[in-house]
């Protein structure tokens, strides 16, 4: 099957969870990489020993974004923002598209499933009409439209877990479990959903980017499998030899916590997505890419606990 042969890629948001994995995977594939982030300190922290070109740039400035992609034939946009700065996603994405177009580069938007709106217990295919049920979901949908309108590729990922994922409900829950605390899961802990092990994202996304058929449409990226948060946390408890103490986080609890926490205030917008099942239909990407290496929850959780111990030592 035909594959694209990229010479140099720019990774916008290279110091985020997926950006780090994409950068490392591109280098493993022999692609020259320009790692782009606002913070030169974070670039040195994450890639000090990796043969990449670090570029500190404010991607909210169009000229900076265009300059950061100069000489590149592929641009990954995987910029993460805290909830209180979420509206900036749109101008940042428009600047990324301007950079793609200025240099004739292919572009991949790494995003979430939020644009779908609330789901159900049936897998949702890419061609399901998005019904954004919140402001954050609307922004995600508009990001997709901007990139697709420029002929780019949109990769929708499940929620993250595993090493390096700073904003992760699953990681927060696993850390509470490891600490012997009662785990409060926001929404329904018995509603099935998928979670992707962060180190799995780089190989899948880079392989997707290499396929000409990927461009011009959205793709649902698989994770470790559709399970309930309760089942996943029970797996973590078995690994630890601990008892799982789990309670459902209700809306009123979220509203109370939001009085004191800016990040939680932002999460209120997408809370309804966590009160119902949400499963992505990943048939198309599996047909395109073939066998994918996807870490099981048991192996992923073990690796995450080991990573936490290393971080503390």
C-alpha cells in the first residue's frame, strides 16, 4: 500500500502528552523533527538527549506558526490547553492551517471525541453527525472543520491514561487508588468508554499520517478497549493488592469543587459526556492500518504505576 515519505515534520505542541510520543516515533522512523512549544525549558526537558530541532514559538501569532513550519512537509497540531484557555484552540488551529498552506505541507489535527456530543452504548462511526452539547465540544467541532476544509487529517482520540498524561481522569483515579483513597469518578463509573495508553499514540498517529487516504477526513483512534471505569479501577486494585473504594461524582459535587478550582470549573462544560457511555467505532482505521499494537489495561496500568514510582524516586 502506498505511503507518504516525509522528510521533515513540525510538531506543534511537542511537549504535551501526544506531542512527545509523536516526536519520538517520527525520529524512530528517520523523519527529521522540529519540536515546537511555547517553552524552551520544556523542550530542553523533554528532548535534550533526542536529535530534534527545538523551536520555542508563540503559535497564537500567525507569523510565528508559519515560520515554525518552514521547510516541513508535515505538521502535527497537538496543542493542549487548560480549560480556562480553551477558546484559544480555534485561532491556534487556524494559524496551523495557515502554516500548512504556506509551505504546501500535510497536516494532522490530534483532537478528542468531544465534538460528537453525548454518546450511547453503541460504537459511533466517523460519519455520525456531530451534535456538540457544550461550548468546549463546539470549539472541537470547529477545529475539525477548519482542518478538514484545508484537506487535513483529523485524529479523534479517546481519553488518555499512562505516563506523561497530565490532564487525565483515569490517571487521577489510579493515583488516588494507589494512595489508598476513595476514588471519586466524575459521572457514571459503570458507563463503558475507551481509554488510550499514551505511549501507544505515537506509532498509530504517525502511521495514519503516512497514508494518503487519511487526508480529508476524520478518523477514530482506538485505545485499550471499551470498558467501564469501575472495571479498569478494579484491575488497578488487583495489581496493587488493594481494595477499591469507589463513589460516583455527582453534578452537585462538581459544582462545589468548582468554587475552589479553576480547572474543575472548565470541566463542568463536558461533564454530561461522562454520565453516558461513549465508544468510538474504529473499524475504518483498523482496515486502513491493519494490526495495531495496543497495550492492554493490565499492562498499561502496571507500567503507569512503575512510572509513578520512578518519578517519585
